[in-house]
């Protein structure tokens, strides 16, 4: 799957978000769950910075995704700050609701929220709170279980526990290392964009 990507901007101010245009896919999850690695894996390009230090993403980072031959972006990716990491300075963490909540509740082009959880650990309270919040705001969402390659033969049991603990019907197992789930996730992302706009062009393999 060939796509072209470009970093647009980082913003911690709702008034400075990019003007609404293409359907947007939001990537959410606890710090160090692998959001940047998943984004890079999807587009086969290191557009999102990865780090072994949790809490590095402290703004919403926007990226264009464009199919070959298209003059304008077909989808935007929005990489949101990870939550649940105590070492993020309080002054920064306290600012997060001022731009994250408006993005999740009022952004007109937000087509799908991807809630990333770690397939290697039991359901976390903070993950359940995020899922409940998105249910209340009636935002389309999908739970993605990252680092699935590390679970081994316990993967199905892990997915069942996450599905039950988060009270969701569908979970996509994903591995940025092996590519597990990449095709399925792209299909669901494109379907979300199509629901918002009515049409997306065919991808070039």
C-alpha cells in the first residue's frame, strides 16, 4: 500500500488547529502504548517521532495522508498526547483538557477515534474511562490492541479480556513489528472516511 505523508503542524491551542478539510483519524492511548510506532507502521514511513521515554507527545500532531495521484490530502492523522504518565509536568498536563476535549467533542472532520491499548496487560481503568467518554460523546471509535506480537499464544485470551473489560464488541490486534492487523485497520480507517465524505478513491497497491 503506497501513500504519501507530510507533517502539518503541532498544536496545544484549539484555535490553531488546521482548518477542517479531510476526514481525521485520532490516535489516543496511554503513554508508551505505541501510538507513534503504529502511525509509522501504517504509512511505512517514520513521520511520527518514537521514544522510549513516555510522555514525549505533549501537543496534537497533525499529518496529511494522500493517495498517489491525488492533489490534496485524503485523510489526516491526529496523534494526541498520551495519558497516565505522572512525570509529565503538571503545568502541561493541566493544559491538556483545554485543547484535547474541544478536539474530541467538537471537531467536525473527526471520522474515527482509535483507542490504543497494550495487548500484554489487563484492561486499565484509564482506558475504560476513555472508551466511556467517547461513547458519551457518540464519537465513532475502535479499540486497537498494540504490541500483539509479544503476546504469543495468549493473544486471543488477551483480546477477550480487553473486549470484556472495556465493554466493546470489536478489537483489532496490531503489531507494528510484524504488520499484523495493518490491512484490517486500513480498511476500517478508509470506511470511516467514506462515511464522513461519501467517497474515497481506490488505493494503489
